[in-house]
DNA sequence: GTCTATAGACGGATAGAC
DNA sequence: GTCTATCCGTCTATAGAC
C-alpha cells in the first residue's frame, strides 16, 4: 500500500487493466491504445498518470519486489531458528499467492521487466538476486550444496506449484496452507545424504 | 535432432543467434534487422529460411517441447516404481540443464512463445500442461495433495535452482548430479504428514 | 541464396485546446 | 484530467534484380 494509493483512483484502474492485458498478451503486444480503450479514455490520458509505458510496469514492479525486500529485511533481523525459517516460508507463500496476478504478469514478461525497474543502470535481475538471498536465509551459505539446493528448489517451485494447482482445487485457502506445510517440511534438515 | 538438421547450415546459425538475442533482450525488442546484422546478411535472407519472425521461435519451441513429450511418452509406458520415478527425474534434469539456452529463452518470453507454437488454434499452455502430466507420473493423481504438491514443487523448482546456481559453482556436472540426487530424494514418499 | 528498395502498418510520445 | 490531432520512428514483410 506504500505507493499504490497515490493520486487519483484512475491510476489504480490503469494499473489493474495493464496487469490483466500484459499477462494475457504480453507487454510488447499490448498497446497503450488498447489499455485506453478498455478504460474508455484516450492514450493521452494515460500520459497524465504515467510518464511512459515502461513507467506503468515500473510502478507495478516496485510495489511487488518491495514485498520481498521487506521480507528479507525482516528475516535478516531474526534469529536463525527453525521457527524463523517456517515463518519465512509462510510469508513467502503469502506474497506469491496473494499477489499472484502481478507475479504471473512479471513471470510472463521477465524480459521486459528486467530492462527497467531501477531506472537506467541497475541490473537488478529482479528475482534471481532476491531468491539467492532468501535461499541463504533458509540454508546458511556454508551448508552443504544439497541443503542449499533443497532450499532453492522449494522456493522456486512454490510459485510453479501454485500456478499449477490454483485452478485445480476447490478451496484455494486450503491449497495455500498445504503449500506452506509442504514447503516447511521440505526445508527441514532431516535426511542424511545417503 | 528430428527437425534441427533441416536445410542449409545457415538455418542453424540463424536459430543460434536468435536464441541468444531473444534471451538477452526479449523477443519483441529484437528485430530481424538485428539478427541479420549479427550474421552479416540482410533481413530478406532470413525470409528465405523462415517464413516469418514467429516461425523462428516456433522452430525452436517445437524442438524443445518435443523433448518433454518424448519423456512423457516414455514414462507413460513404464511401470510405476521408485526406479522409474528416479529415471524420470534424471531425464528431466538433463533436458532442463542441457538445453538451458533454449529453456531460458522460452522462460523469458513465455508471453510471446505461447501466442504461437501450434499454428493458430492450439492454446497449448506450453509448460503448464506438460508439467501437470509429469507431476501425475511422479505422484499418482489419487495421491494426497501434499504428495502431489511435493512433486510439482520439485519439478518446477529444479529449473529455478539450476538458473540460480549454474554460475555459482565451479563444476557444473557436479551440480547436475546434485540436483538429480536432491530431486529424487525430495520426491520419495517418506515422512508421515504430521 | 542473397541483395536493394520500399510498401504498409502501428506504436509511443507530445502539443495544445477545453 | 481528459480530448484531438499529429509527428516521428521502427518494424515486418514483399517485390524484383542479380
């Protein structure tokens, strides 16, 4: 909510339509004319709220990766216990599943999203970098390769699993709970690597 | 290799450059002019080998998803044993890691890739569909939700983990082996869901 | 099999009225 | 805050010579 509630309410409508169309058709195949038509306004109106097409995506990206940064910041200040790891997992799953429209949009437009989001210089590699950091918080960097791999696989797989099952189950809340449970279970440090 | 070795050798060079540029900059931001320049030929020359820009991607997609289809076809004819599951994992990891240039390119251009690949009608949902099928082969559809989730998370997470670690370790073969091991381990059916 | 030249279309962005 | 009108750039794709 930090940046989202800025300016008029039209701004939010533009963002919503943009997410929808960018997801369906891709960033480049969606023209500003199309977005404007869907909102019954003109292209020029969009330029009052956003200074460019890229700026629309940038506003979305900023809000979204901010959530991960918040999670990382929080987690960094916590003791490295099993309970902390479980809580990281819980929050991570919540971000992925609740913001899934934006997440899916970014997922489908990685190439486009990476060109921006950071102005000019920043080669942020949006998720890769943050995923590595989170991996390091679930399994210490000096842990065995197998252990770090497990953490990376689980974090990366959660979003895929969500997208894969989301429309296959009757109760999505139940699915979220199950994903958290499975995620926590898979990142425990049990089995001796035979 | 089924379709790859078609026509002149220039065709393959075009494909190689296309993968590279599509990955770096995205499908839409890469023009045929750019590809042609890199090969020291002209745009028109490309049109001798491919009937359109989309056709270049289509040729790539076809070859790549074919590998997954082959895996699925093979796995479907096997007995559902632990060894079969391990072998599925092994082959899956091999496809993901060996074809990682193409994989990464498709990953970065999902939106573009989904519009094509199947001519006009087919809404193949390239990976989602196939991932579901593979999930069903690792954990029977009547297995518990937790068990199916585990399979989906692991399959989905493998590619993420690969991309995350690929440039972080000295020996990539070792990494592949470790991923296979971890994948097999995570999809075993051990822990009683507390 | 590769070239030059160009058609034809569409997109992002701005100026300026209201 | 939204509109009309328009500029300017770039791109895909084709025609036709060599």
